C-alpha cells in the first residue's frame, strides 16, 4: 500500500464515521452551500466588481461577507464545516 492509498483509506474511514454520526451534509444541502458561495464569489459576480469594491469583497478580513473571511473562518462557524 502506498502513502496515497493509506491517506485515501483514512479519508474514507473518517467519512464513514462522520456519516454515521450525522455530521455530513446531504447532497441537497451541499448544493445550496455551493450555490450560495457562487452567488457571492463566482466569476460572474467578481467580474462585475472593480477597484475598491473588488478588493474589499476578496480581501477585507474585517468583513464577514468577504471571500477571505468565508475561506478562513466560515467553515468553523457552521457545524458541518461547509459554507
């Protein structure tokens, strides 16, 4: 077994544990999370911004609606660790 096989095995085992505990979101929930993220930070949304608005949307650490906040802190605030 290679390192990659070992890692894959651990990931699958952990997924099973989370699934048994009910800590994994359903595919429907995931689709909603992904759609919400795309609406806020997808290419079309970011393409419509420029200058200060674009920089703040992406990089403003103090803004809980910024991309950097969502990527760094949002998963910790949601029980299933997803946006």
